[in-house]
C-alpha cells in the first residue's frame, strides 16, 4: 500500500517563514533559505509555502545556475 503522506509537507506542516501561517508545499535546506534573505525558524529544514518558495526561487536563480554549470 502506498502512503500518500510521506514527510512533513504531506502531513500538513506550516510555512517556516516568520509571520506566515500558510501550509507548506516545499522543503529546502534551512541555510539556503536563510541566505536568500527570508527569516526562517526551525532546525535543519525550512518548509515554504507557494508564495515564499517563489520568492526564494527568484532570489537564488543566479546562484543555482552557477552551481549547475560548475557541476557539469
């Protein structure tokens, strides 16, 4: 039987950004999110809602492109 609720995001954890109460859609390394300027709370993983994920993705686009080129 396949479990549809794998991980904390599937179980309905809230966004880790301070002041946000939306449900999380993605889980990302906390340090990577903190380096982008978002204020997060938590231990190892940061859970982001759709809006904050888009902000993180836009603010780290150039860095992620450079990382991909470097590893090719």
